[in-house]
């Protein structure tokens, strides 16, 4: 049973704080994505929270994220199945990076809407998901992937699970970490951990 605890020591308002948080959601998805970039969103949120908030007390998020894990894994497989390589041959006004990238951005828009986020397609150039009002917290991830080489053992757009890992183009860069961030944000929002932030 791998530890899901991560400690960060940092200075905020000239006061030292030690915060423990359990990143089971990010770890579960990041186990699938070769353990890369697994702490991006929660660490950013911790740094941004107000010093007077009890959020800095040692808190366990294991139970917080459990309800989201199955859906997150299912949607990760769906997302990785999209061939979102830039394709200049299919560029139009509504598909400025080609049909594959547009399909991936549409997938994120539909998923974000189902999860309760506000959706802005920004003239088809990206998908912006937002929630609430207040101080802005930004998380960026890209939905396109680089072209596929000839050296793949697994089919790059047919996600293959082996043990606690998933093999597919974009699993590490950047669909896995991006989707992990989205579901982590959803868990925090549903549990009133981001009040006063957008």
C-alpha cells in the first residue's frame, strides 16, 4: 500500500506552516500516468489559501476523493482514446488545430459541464472551465499530443492497463495530469475547500 501522504513546508505571510495532504486522487491517476506531475493542483491550492483558513491544519483527503476515483479513471481512458495530434489537413474556422484536437477540447467541455463547471470554448482555441468567484487560481494543461513514433509496444490510442499503469499517448503529457487536476478541483469544490476563489 503506497503512501498517499505528501509534506510541504513553505513560508506564507512570514509564518511557517506544515501541511499534510493526501493525494489519493492524483496518485491513483498518476500511477496510471507514470508518476508524473501528480501534485500540481493541490500544492497550488495550498499555496494560495489564506493563512487564517483551517486548511493549513493537517487534513486527510483520502475519504474526500474516494467518490471520484472510478469516474476519473473511466474518463481518463475515454480521453486518452482520442487521437488529438495536430492535423493541418483538417483545419477550419471551428477546428483551428484540426479535428482531433477539437474532439479532445469538446470532450473536456462536455465533461466539465457534467461536473458542474462553467464552460467557455474561446472560439474553439481552447476549453476554459471555471467555477465560483474570487481570487483566481489558474491550472493549465494541453489536450493535444505529439505525433506517434513507430516504437510503440501498445497501440497509442487504445489505452492498455497493466498493473497500476496505463499506456497511451498523452498519459503523461498532458492528458493524465490535466484530468487529475480537474477531478481534484471538483473534489475540493464539492467539499467547500475553494470558497472565495475562482
